[in-house]
């Protein structure tokens, strides 16, 4: 894809969304203005392809560039500028939530939610205090199984910024232990608990300073994930296919982002007994 001289529909989409999120219907109008005779169907087809490649995220009819893809692109530009011009690229910034602020989003299935979740995760991690780790809780760390490339990219990006990535899993099954190999034990640390920290098996938590991302998966699907982890001890192509079927079911997912210092500090205090914090 050429960013220097955009001609394809996909190039024009990236160029326009670089200015900020935009309603898809407005995006179509702007693309048609820049590229005559382009049909609405052609723009939506290009958006679907970019979404499948995780370059673009869509929510309630609004299109935006995916932060995961932007981070990969940024590293490419940083390396190129270092090698050719010795320049630096400034990072993105986000607006702080005020204490007590709370925003909730709803999605049709967890894979779509995970793309949005990753996008929000990067933005909040970038804005969180530089010296603080990122704290996470997942009933099961299925992201490293179902979306391995994306999840390892998240871990690598966080640790490359000098932050620790500290993840608690709520269970200690063979598959829960299987993903320990993807953590280095220092910058990225992982601990599967013998007992869940939270009673609901559909609850996921990320903490960035005093800001929380809380996620509730559909209860029926969460039970199916639990059952999968109880029955499957070996990760292979067959297990991958079975987990993918579970995650593709159209169940609702709720994501809430809030500023709550009391709850954030309580979870961080709980985590400290399981992890070694860098000084």
C-alpha cells in the first residue's frame, strides 16, 4: 500500500481516517469526491478487506484505523527514518477520563470485540503512567491461542515501552499453563491461579493507572470456553478449530472503560503477591 501517492480506494481510506474516525457513509462520500466513478459498494468492499486484515475497526457505523496496525506501521517508519534520516516519530496521545467517568460499548461477538478492545488497550497504555505496569485478569488467556499474533504483538509493544505486562489467569488447566511459554518472566509475567479471582467466569479486567477496561462476555459462551479448557489438554490444530467455532458464535460482549482509583488500586495490590515488580 502506498501512503505517499494514494490512488487505490484502500489508500484513500487510510489517508482520510488518519485525520480521525468518520461515519462510513461520510467516508464513502469523501472517497467518491476524490475518486470519481467509485461506487458505494466498492468502498464498503475495501473497508471489509481492511477490517479482515485488522487495519480498520468499525463500531456503530463509524470507521477508524486499528491501533495495532498503526503501531506496526509506526515501528516501520521509525526504523526507516533512523536508517535514512535519523529522525524520531512522536507517539499518539489520548484524553484522560475524569474520576467517575464511565463509557460502555456493546458488540455482537468476542472476536470483533477483541479488535476494538486491543485498539482501546493501546490508547490507554500509551497514556498511563510510564513507570506503572499494565495489569490484566482473564478467566482463561485464550487470546494467545485464538489470536496469537495479535496478542503477542500487544505484549511486545507494551514491554518495548518499558512497561511490565502482568497477567493473572483465573484457572490452572493444562491449556492455561500452556501459554506461560510466551512470557519472559520479567518484563512480561503470567500466573494461572488455583482459584478464580472473580466469581463470574465471563469477566475480564485491564488496569492502566487508575483507568479500567472491564469486559463481560456472554455467559453461555463463557461456559463453553470453560468446558473447552476442562476437556482439552493439548493445543493443536483440532483444538484451534474447536475454540474458533466457540468464539465465532454471535453472542453479546460488553466493554466498559472507567476511571476508578479505588478499584484499580485494590486489584494491583492483589497482583503484587504473584509478580515481581521492577524498580
